[in-house]
């Protein structure tokens, strides 16, 4: 299958194909490549196929033929933007997990290092050792 050889982000499939239906194909794509978004085209407005396409194959959009080229282009653009947002979210979550792991390691090495204290005015107190001058910075409700 071409999807194994290439970095594909979006598949557009017709429902009517020679060897299998578009729904069967997109279900297979979903199982083997869950990160790929899909759009299904069909000339048949059967609600059951649309529901199965969305629920079973995770189809991003179901488009009836004949379609307007502008509408198809907008749908493709939005699908790719949606994918980009998911990838960005996943990258940010990985970054948070890395930073949480670093903070946990630091806390294990230096117990109390991640503890934050504030004074009565909401300033963060950065030193709790009497030999080091106390530094106040930021305000909780400024």
C-alpha cells in the first residue's frame, strides 16, 4: 500500500471503487494509520453509509457528488489545519511531560525545591534560608 511508503496526512476516497468500497478502504486506513485524516466522496446520499464512515472509519468529512471545487478546497484546508493543531498539541504535551519529569527529578534530588511560598500581598518568596536575602517578585493578582 502506498501509505506505508509515503508520509500521507490526508486520504480522499470515493465510496464506489473497483475492488472494495470507500468505507472498507477507509476503515483499513484507520486501523493501519490512525493519524491519517480522511474525506469520503459519494454520489449516494445514504445516511447509513455516512454514519458508518464517521463512526467506524473516523472520516473527517462526508461530501456528496457533485461537489463545488471551492467547498472541497476549503474542506481540505480545514482538515489539514485540524491535523496541524493536533500535531502541535501533541508536541506541547510531550514538552510538558519532559518538563514534569525534570521537575520530579529535581524534587527528588532537592526536596522542597518546587515548593512556592507567597507573602500576604501575593508576592512569591524565592529564599527561605535566613542567610540569603529574601527576594520578592511578581504579584499573584497584579
